[in-house]
C-alpha cells in the first residue's frame, strides 16, 4: 500500500476486540484497519479465532468488548434494520459455501435480491443473475441444484451469490479449504478478478499460503487472540519472528 | 425452549410477513401429507369397525356400530392418530431440515443476506403445522368414516346415506369442536418442537440425526400430554 490513508478511506476499523466462549478466550484485544480497495488476509492456526473474527464483523457473533466500525457504522450499536442495510453492502463467503440446497442456483442468487432490491423486475433480476454467473464462469448452471455441482463450482456459485448485491466489502472464510490445488488457484484468481471488477475491499481468512500469496495486499498474523504482525506477504516471509515464521516454514 | 416460544409470538405478528414461504410450507406440510394421512385414516376406520363388530354383536347392538365408530374417531382416535402420524412425518422432517441448514451455515447465510431466518424458517413452519393439522384431521375423520362404512358392509348391508344419517344424528357440535381445537395445539406443538430441535442443532451430522429423532419423540409425548389436558378442560366446561 505504502501511501498514507485518511479516516474516510477506512472501510473497516476493529479496535481492542475481545470474544470468549465460556472460559475460552478466543480474541483478546484484536486491532485491524481495512482500507478501501485493500485485501487483508488474516493468517492463523486452526481454532485461533479467525472465523469468529469475521463473524463479529457482520454481527453473527456479538463481541464481549471493543469496537467494530464497518463503512462508518458502529456495528455494536445498530438495530436490526440498520444492521441489515450494512449487511447488504458486505458480502460473506462461507467456508462450506452455505448454498441453500432446496433452491436452484438462480433462486440462490435471487434470494438476497428479493430482500434488498424490492423494485427490481423479473427481467432485471434475470439479467443480473446471468451477468454475475458469467463473472464466475458458470452461466450454464443457472437451473441446476447445488448438489449437482462440484466443490469448486459450488464455491464459485457462493461467490456469485455474495456478489449479486455488488458489495463494497467481501469477507472470505477459508475460500480454498477442501479444494484441490488447481481449483484453489482458480478461486484465488477469481477473487483477484472480483476485486478489480467490482472494486471491493476484502478480509480473507486462510491458512493456504498459496492463496495468501496470491490474494493479499497485507497479511495480519493472528496469534493468541491479537494481531501479532501486519505487513505485506514478502516482508513477513523474510521475518525472523518465530510466531510468524511457523506459517512460512 | 420458553425463550424460543416467546420469540415466536413476538415475531409472528410483526412485519415483514413471509407469505410466499408460508404458502409453500402449507403445500409441503399439508398437501403432501394428505396421501399418508388419508391411507392411515381409511385403515383406522375400517379396522376399528371390524374389531368392534363382534363385541357389539355379543350385546345385540350391532346397529349402533356407525355411531360408536364415528364418536370414537371424531372425539379421540382421529385427532390423536393423525397427530402422531403427522409428528412422525413433519416434526422429524423439520428437525432434520433445519438441523442440516444450521450445521451447514445456511441459517447464518440467510441472516447475513438480510433475512430474519427465525421468521422465514420457524414462524412459517409453525404457522403451517398449526393451520394444516386441523384441516388434515377433518379430512382424515371423513376418510375414516368412509372406511368404517365399507367395514360395516363387509358383513352386512347399509346404504351410504343411511350410514351417514346415523352418524350425523349422533354427532354434536360439542363432539367436533373440542376435538378440532385440540388439533390446533397438537399442530403448534409439533411445529414448535421440530423447529426448536432443528434450529438448535449442533455437533454436525450426528446432531442433525439426534434433532430429528428428539423432535419425533418429544412431540409425540406432548400430543398425549395436550390430549390429557384438553380432556380435563372440556370435561370441566361440560363439553364431554
């Protein structure tokens, strides 16, 4: 990134975020800022709280303390209607895709549109669905059920559903987990293509180092519930810090 | 559980109303259950008639067979058996479906897409079970009585018209209304238990199976408890 950022450029600001489940402290004072157009990969071991972190950002988990500001909104002080408005501007790609398995691909993509775009005509909806499917390269699957698609195709459809409302921010929860190396590389490329096409900012949760290298502007290393290090990939790759090195060795 | 029920009542009257999903659930829960409910109702009426005939013959009151069977079906057997069949099919289905959606994060996906999953998934299903079970019970009772009519005619001869004249001369408003009202409570309990078990499912696929199983067991037990309470209440009100 290199250049100075003003407060207005920050699309997500997380300060001193803490979250625990029972006696297990998952996040203990996590700080992070995401600038417009930036992609930050949060790197951490399994069970270190990466998914909990992005679920706190979108209101799926309520933090114990700290503050989360998304697109100028204090997420912890919003009522349900305000929260839904912010959620329409933030896409979330789930680790297991979370496609509605009782709906076709078309219905999966139309579902968020019906919630947030009340005036859209069926023709406009169809056009938008087809455009978004074309972006992920799966126009032909429009009338198929999720169960008929491969894992990689399901991931692309899930990304298409995330993109259907043209979000300003996308939160990716382990987007390449469970995919073969070739498909994982294709998904990483698609994420970069999406960033350029839709001008999105993103927080990506991953421990797939190929994906991290391919998609990250900056890498945040989550250790002991805190942001232990934040720097570009190449800089962290040269780090002598053992807590950072364990991910690169 | 009480919080879940309280949330249901706080959400059910508040917009946005998921009318399309409610109609779809009425179709899935009501219409698609009709063949099963119809077949069990028919067999129930037929078998009950065949079983009662020897006993009534021994007392010389065989002519009262249509009256005995219709009273038994309308007041007790019809509502309870229909509710138990309905619980087996619907409560387990809801428990498994919502449980599966829970563990595959589909409910979370619904929430981040700006949909209230409780309203979309729970309220519509509970409303549908509450509304559809009384309708299915009335249909099941009617089919049972037709089964009974055939049963009467296996070893005798009664015209359909005469059979139903006998039945409706005996049945009173007080027989039908309390029995129908209790199916509203049965339907509510079946939907609520199925949704509660599914919505709070955890521990992966094992948890989904457990939710489906628990939904059937608990809702079946609740049917008998509600039945016991309604009999006491209607007795106190002088409707029995």
